C-alpha cells in the first residue's frame, strides 16, 4: 500500500471500479449532501469521537473511495489523487503541505453526477483541511457530507457500511478524541494542537492484515511518502523543514 496505484480490496468488492454511473443525482439529493446537518446528528456525534489525525486519515480514505469510483469517468480524478497524497502527508507534518484550495472563485463546472459529486467531495475536503490547519475543535463536523457522498455513490453499499462501521470502531480505540464537545465555544475561536497525536496510515483503513501500533503507522506513512513524486504534486511542499 505504498502508493495509490493499487485499488484496495474492499473497494474492489464494492464494485466501484468501472461501474455505470447509475446512482440518483437529483436537485433534492444534491441539496441534502450540501446541507447535511439536519437528520445526521448521530453520525456527527460518532465522528466527534475521533481525534484530528484520525479524522484526516478518514478523510483521505473516504476521498479514495470517491476517487476510484470516478476513475475513468473524469480527468479531475488526477487532481483528486494529488489531494489524497497531500492529506496523508499532512498527517505526518501539515507544514510540508499546501492548503487544499478548491474552486475559490466558483468557476469549476459542477454539473452532472460525476463532476457534481467530485465538486462536493473536494469542497468538503477543502473545508476539512482548512479546519485542520486552523486547529478547529469542530473539524469532525465537516466529514459528515463526505461520508454520505461516498456511501451514496458506492454500488454495493453494504460493503461500504461494513467497512465504515469497522473503521469507526477501530478509530475510536486507536485515535479517540480527548476533548468534550458539549463545553466548546461555538465561536470556533479556540485552537487545538494536534501535533502530539499519533500518526495514522493508509494501511489502517485498507489493509486487513495491518496490525496497528504507533511505530508501524510511522513506518507505513514514511514508506508512503518515500514513494511519492514530490515535485509532481503542487500540494506538497517538502522544501519546508519540519517544525
């Protein structure tokens, strides 16, 4: 699992690769994905149990589900792949990645189920990345839409559901959130420092034989970074020294 060239087995099992684009894509569905706070409190509360680096790992994994679903259907997946790589690198050291800005002038076409779904996904990731960099205590809230989107476009949803359920169970054990959300300042001005949280790797989410330890995760994520073409990805900035 040293790079994104190999499809994770669970994504293969979900029939996402090359499957016809036949999921529902109506104005009502789009609006629900864009404004997903209502009716998803349980999911939001579940995600709030995960710390920041665990949440960024989950973000990268969810975006990979979306990436493979649309590979072959849109050239935009090349950019999506680079964003996934940057998310993993930001877990190791976010100072060596650039902000995952996306469609800041709202000029990118977002019509149809492929471009529309990718637009929603990358806009969600942009917000998650911004909150991660800021140290927002409400980072996890922005994952709700990404979870719902990844599930919606997956052909075999039961496969996704089983993966997600097991992943959440694992994350709450290995990367639990240490702060209580019921006492947070709603102004979102407070800053949380996640630098001391343990890293997490792609193997945690997609390799059934991976045995999680802090050392194993550090080795895995360093191997992942070592296999990247750092100059080919504008979201990476390894000229910066680790802080």
